[in-house]
């Protein structure tokens, strides 16, 4: 028998697939389907791809994108329609009329099998289906009439995402998906710098010790060693890319010291280090023909498959917030999710100052998406407050309206000799810690909080005016300029400051290569919990961690990409979410308005009950209030015609905030000690027996609300 001969069943399947594809094309054309819908047709998708130009296309003018999953050769299943193999399907929980842009709501969340009816269909395994992998991303450029395939996708355009993109772009094409403009990320707002052992008088062991002490001995020692050892090379790579850091008169890098550090080891670009790093990385990204940036694209949910207890991430659903069209990306990817989500949840009512926000686009999207996809989450109780955000209440010329983004007074100001006073001009830090102003952030934030409550004051003062004027203006030009706009000369007068929610030390639990328990999902940046920070982050270790883990995630991602191949039928397994045009502008407007108001209530709950100093009673009160608020919001939505698969950016952010708020509260309630950033009056001491990370596993009991569920249909395979 010829080696090229085909058995009858294989020939039949090929003919069946061709006829089915042809029929789909005819149906789509008759229904006046959009280009997105046509691209979902397997046959036409292949045909269109073969005709598409191979040159790089600009992301300008992108109006719709359709993506099809990609997977790993290591997976023990393939995507098929139950012909030729065993598979599991989920049944719908809620019936939604199937119209042109609506789908039945099928979801799988938190291991909640009791709410899903699972149907199995079995058949013999066909050679055609064996070892079939999932597809790679396809994007449709309406103006160009072409299709572009990507090998990698990155969610987030901060330091971790862009650094990763530049590396994997050497091996394939990369889609960078970012919620707003590409520069609008937490990296851009980082003032202090990057910590690394770059001085002969410093050592890796010293950096490790400082990190572990600051982290209240909850850090993972192996992770700490990896980051502190590899850090210097990652900084040198940034310089080679084009980042320009300050140098001293001797021509060497100018290193500063910040709270918790025993040596000068912070490389910086004045007080705008993040902006300089982001500038250099974005310039390289823009000039790289293999990287395509999709601005104003909101990642809604991760798309996952399940094979027994194994979960695999095969992509994302993404909404273009300018055109309200969908980019469905189903590919193996590294994620650098939205960071510092917490700043949109806290309201500084205790000090009666302006609302303290940090980054407008940061709403915990990455952690919430990963949690809904059943990724393991860890250490969410450790929310770091930056001790010194600018307090508008104390400025000579107050802003005309509350700030949307808090303005931070860099840790380096205290590192350079800044002194903290209460309004009676009494220096108070020596009363709390022998390290005084150079104590770790958790200690300084709690000390300021204690002073404000005891004295019933609205802010404290940070004074650097005793230093030479030229030195102040040289080291802190951005801070000096901002304060001067409000009538304050920091070379002559102290700066009014209050603590502001700033950073989450917990997140998606990651290994030493950024891997998670969800296959195909890699994390780096603030979304990740690598074990580096423990119970409290050491100043300027966050950018370093992002650089190290972005680089370490590259090789496993490349291996995954190289083991992937195309499957032309996979896209139909994940119906797109729906923009609720059918509800009408009046109803959508009311929903957005109510969502904004309830968001403020959530901020108030988190600040008043889950702040710097906690108690079991207040945490339990927060848990009840959040549950009631979430139920109220969801009830309002569905009473006004909302369907479970409907999305607008405001509701996406709100469901993520609810998800993250519940994770923080439940984690805080489970820790019966005070360690690092988690301080509770009911358990005020460290307990050695409790020196363990908090783990929220996929099997953990979670209230199955709309916010805690993935929107898309999640197929599972046996």
C-alpha cells in the first residue's frame, strides 16, 4: 500500500470539513456577516491568510480583530467538535436569545461544577485529530483587507510587558495589548528607580538580607537570590536599550539609598525613572517590525480549556474601547497585567484630604481575570501604602478639582535626608523605629497613620529644605515643579504628605520562570506573586522584579510557541462577549451612572474597613458590605435587560474591582497574625507558626457572582 494512501474515514472527514466550511461561507454571506464573522469560518480563514501580505502592518486603523487559539504540543487534547475523540461540554446556565451578536451564556468559574451541567460525547480517536494543537492569533485590518498572525501576545505595556516583547520578538511576531495609550501604565509613574547591586561596596547577600527583612521573613529565599543575582545584568540591558540614568561626577552611575536598604543601590533618572524606562522601551518597541501595539484594547477574560485538573490558557477576549469591537486573541502568551489596581479602591476619608488615586487605568484586571480562569492567587492581604503622597489639603494653592492620579513624593526624598514632622513640627519617626525615616514602607505608613489619628490632623510634613537648593532641584526636579505649581517651594518649606494605597504584594502565584498553574499563562510585574516581596515590598524592588521575570519567562514561551501548530476549527468554541447596543443609550447611560456611584461606595468600604490598621470585626463588616453592594449592582444590571455576556469598559472594571476586593478581604481574614503590611489589632504580634503564604486555590469556596465568572463558554476535554 502506498504511504500516501488515505483511509476512508480520513477522506470522509476531509470532505465533510470542506463542505461544512463552504456552507458556512454561504450562510455568512447571505446574512451579510461582518469581516469578523467571516474570519471565523475555518476554510475562508486559511484562504484569506494565504493571500495576505507578509509585511508588517501598522496598528493604526485597526477596527476589528478575530483571534483563534494556540496551544502546546504538550497538551493531551485537541479542539474538535466531538467527532473523532472524547470531549466535555458545558451547558448553558442562563438562556440568552441567539441573535446575530448574542450568544448563550456558558461559563466555568471557581471549580463550581455544581452549577454546570456537563455532557460527554465519546467516539473513537481518529488519526486526523491526534496531537492537534490550537491556532494562533489572527487580526483583521479593515482598511488593509489583510490578516496578520501573531506568535506571542502581551497584556500590558509596562516595563515587564515591553521588555518581554522585545525579547520574544526575536523569535516571532508579538501583539502588545494595552488598556489606554501605550505609555499610560504604572511604570511611567515610578519615580524612585531600580535597585541592583552595582557598587563594589555592596553585595548580593546584603541586598537579599534587606529584601527578606523588609518582607517580614515571608519572602521565598530562592526567588530573592535569583532576583538579586540577575538584577545587575537586567539593569545593564536597559542601559544598552537606551535608558539614560543619572551619573555622578566620577562618571559612574549615581546610586541613591531608600527606606529599608543598607546601601546606596538605586539607579535612577532624577525623580522620573519610570518615565525614562518607558520612553526607552517604547522607542525600541515602535522601531521593532515584529511588534504590534493595540492601544485602547480592554482585556475582558482569559480563555481557558480544562483537561481533568489541568487548565490551559489559550488566549483572551479583548474589547476595542474606541470602536467597541472585539479582538479575540487565542494564543500562548505572557501576561503583564494592569498593576496597582488598589489605588482605585481606597478613598482617603480618614484624613479629609483629596481622593487619593494612583493610576487611572489600574483596576486589578489581571489578577481578577487570572482568578476567574482558576489561577492560584497568593498573599492578597499585603497591600502596600506609599507613606508619602502629596496632600492637597496642605498646599498653599489647592487644586481646582480632586486629582485623578495621586502624586507621590519619592521614597528617595527620605533616602536623601528628608525628615518627617507632625504639624507641631515634632519629629516622630524615632518614636516608632530605630531606622527612623529609613524604615521600610509598612512601618513608616503605620507611623504616619498613628500620628494623624492621635493628633486628629489631616497630613504630616516631609522636610528636605535643609539640603542645598541645587542638590534638591537636581535630584527631584519633577517633585519641585509640581509643588511649585501649587505655591510650595520645597527648597524652603516642608511638603504636606499622607499615605496612599500604592502596591499589591500578592497576585497570581508564579514560579521562577513566571509560570502559573494555568498552562500557557506566564506573569510578570505587579500582577504576579513570585515570593520576592513577602509581606512587604522593599523600595525599588518592583521594577527589578519585573525585569528579571520578564526575561526568565522568555525561553519557556518560545518553547511553547515552537511546539504549537494551526487548527482551523477552534475559534467557534469561544463566543464573543456582546456590547449592549440593544439596550439603548438611555439604559446604558443609567447603568454607567449607577456603576460609577457604587464604585465610590466600594472605595469607601475598602478605605474605612480594610485600611492600614485592621480588625476582624471591621474585615467581616467589609465582607458583608461588599457582598450586598455587589448583589445590588448585579440586580440593577439584570433588571434593566443586561445579559451575562454583555460588556462595556465600566462594568468590566467594576467586576474586576469587586473580585479583587473580595480576594483581599478573604485573605486578610485568614491571617491571624500581624506581619508586614497586614496589621490587625486582634492579632498584633508575629507568629512563627503562621509564617506561610496565603493561598487561594481554584477549589477554594467563592461566591459565584457574575464578577467571579468568566464570560465566555469554556470547553473542557476529557
